[in-house]
């Protein structure tokens, strides 16, 4: 039968995905990944589901901790989830330095089911990482480079939410014959019910990594079906491009006896049929299969294995998606923020997203008198930093929406660079606006002209650049001259319109110094006028804000305008 157009499209998508989303673990530099993780403000947890793995779990934990943990390490937490081991798995893992939890004791109010999927699901409740790496605990010898290999796609591709490892699995001296259930069971099911996953080399691999915020929104099968279930649910919830796979080289581990593989294949088949029935692609009766039956020729009996197919709900749906102690990135000592025209730091248009805002005192001015009667006014911005990982993902999505090729060398790192650039443009530096008594009785204008600035237009997020001319007629206090350019820069580091920027500068001076007059003139060119719309490059917009004597007294106003005009004429 010829392949239908829809099947051709699916195959094309699978091939495209395979080229875009297949990585080499050896291609990632662990030190660069650790630095990137720190820059993004993320934590990483390595979690090992384990059952009777006393012979191997200790060496794996020691290898991960010695290679990847530490003050600036790639891994922040190592967790072992013990699923009712009858050997010394828990003790050995703890002695090796892991944080050990018994699966039965995690979320006890939700009960317990046997199986690897149950351990993975419950690991989310005790892992404090934003990125979760799952490793099998029965591997010997273990290669610690699996860890950076699995984290690499998550740290380099913000749109990737879940990564599967693949490797060569030698069996009886043959290099690629280890994935027996994959070839005999998983691949036929993928071809029939999930052909978009055809590019996955080892869909049942135990080594995987994902973002907590995605994993917490997914249901988990508690047993062998967890791997296939997660892959199908990732695509349903986040799309095919949220998946990636990474070549981890070679892996050796103990192989299951054939009867155990049959039970595994039966459970995986039931799960895929259940998901297909939920989508209306097969009758529900087909998904309601019975127990696994296998003849025992010696005893002339039928072995019956009836293991319930349990699917745990998404932790987010249960309100259990946050770990017990969410890590907070280091912040500056708590400071009080100068009021910003009635807006609090959290509702300013430029305030970045933060999952857990820091506690603050009431907003106001911090003043500290010293022997010289100085007053230091701290102008600060919200302590929570921008969510760079979220910004990267959004920029990558924008590039994809416009059909831009992010696979090329020139644009591969563009989402990270753009996110970092916007973080810089939208994060003002705090400063202390030190003021002094006007002991000399100075009663003439103080003018600082040609203060360069750049800001982002809040309508299009395109830059407008120019100069500000700032003046005030002192009253009882004067301010350090360098603080006026700092004030302009601070007010520019947020989505702005030129009119409001001008007013904010004038209002702050008037409110803080209580001078007899204030004058601010801002001149700027706008990219939103030169690159789009009317396309008028070179057009200059001028705005002004005058207060007190500079507004009411024509002679003082004229003096201010002449001073900045003479400066501008001289510059020409």
C-alpha cells in the first residue's frame, strides 16, 4: 500500500526532528555547562531510582559527586530513591554521599506502587533541581560523562524540555543487539501509534533528563511503561521539538532474562493502547487487555502475571510540584527602594518574572546622617533577577515562528545572546544618590548636559537613544553631580516612552532635593520610527519637563535653554 500523504508528512517531521534534536554527549564542555547553569540561575539534581542495586549504586554516586558536585559544580544534589530494596542499597548510597529516600515514605498520603515509574514520579517531590537527570543504578562500569551529556541539550536549547540518552549496548560480543524490547515491542508500537517518535534511537533508555516545570505537568506510569508514556505525553503537552536525544557512547549492564522482557513488553503495549484509546484511535475494549500469560512446559501450567497498569497524575495537578525547600539564588542584602511614581517594583512594566519574590520592607528612602551631614539615598531595583531560561525559550520560539534557522553555527547561540542582551538592557544598576547641605548658599542653576542614554520603547521593544540635559536650582540640598547621569541611566533601564522618562527624571529631583526649580530636556532618535512604519531615520524627538522657577520665571527658563543650547551649538 502506498504511504499516505499524512504518513509522509509525519516521516518528514521525524527526520527533521532527528537532525535538529540529536546531540553528541562528547560535544559538550562540562565547565562551560556549569558556567551556563550558574548564569541562568538553575540547579541540577541527579536522581537514581534503585532496587537491590547494592553492588553498583555506591560507585555511581561516588563518581557523580567527585566529578560534578562542589561550589561551582554542574550538579547540586544527588538523590537515590530506594524502591523496597532487600539488600544494602540505601546504606551504601548514603555512605557514598547521596541523599537517600525510600519511595514508600515520599508523599505517603498518596500511597505507594511498585515500579521504576513510581520512583521517578516521587523523585520530583524530593529533588530541588530545576533540571532533573535520571540515571539507572545498576550500571557497571558507569561513565560519569553521561551527566553533562544529558544536561547539555537542556542548557543549550531552551525549547528542549526532555532528553533521552542512547548508546551502544553490547550483547554476546555484538555491539548493537542490546535493545531487545525496543526492537521487538517499542518500535512496532511507535510505527503504529506514535510515528513522530520514529527518530528516537532508544526510546526505552533509562538515562534521561528534563525540566522540572515540564515533568511536573506530566502523568507517570508506575512500572515499565513509564518511558514510553513520558515520550508520548511530552509530545502531547509540549510538542515534538521539546524532545531531544543525546549519544552517550557505550553502556553495559546486566540483561534481564527473556521471560522478564515478555512481561515488560506486555506492560508497555497495554500503556500505548491505553493512550491511543484516550485519543480515540483504538477502541477502549482493545486497551482493556488481560494479564500476561506464559506457559510453563515443564509443569504443564499457565503462568499468569496480572500487574495493574497504574498511571499517576501530574504532580502539578495535585499541587505537589514544588520541592520541600526550593533553592533561592543569592541576592544582595535587603534594601529599600526609592518610590517610583507610585509603582512598586513588582508591578513596573520592566520588572522581570520571578518564581519566588524576596521579602521586602515598606518602600521609602533610606537615609543615613554622618558627621558631614550627608544623606545617601539608595536607588535600587527588584532583587529578583530575570528568568533567563524562560527568556531563551521564548526567543527560540520566536525564531522558529519566523522560520529562522537556529541550527547554523552563527545563530545556534542566538537565543542565549538575545536573552542576555535584554537582561542587561532591562536591569538597572542600583546606586547611592548622595546629597549634601547647600552650606555655601549656591543659588544659581546647576546644569549637566549631553547625558547619553539608551532605552527600549515599550511599544515595540526597539531602542531609542539620545541625550538628556538636566538642571536644578538648589534649595537647601545639592546632589553629587555624577548621580544625575546615573539617575538618567537607571530610569532608562526599563521599557519606556520618552515622555515618561523625561517626567520621571524631573519628578525624582523635585521629590528628593526639594529644589526651587527643575528643568529636563531629552532629545532622542527612535528605531521604531526609523526601521518600521514611517521609516524616518534621523528624526529627533524632543521632550521637556519644567518645575518651579524654571517653569514660572521666563528669565530662569530662558537661561536654562540658552545654556544647553550654547552647549549644543558648540558641539556642532
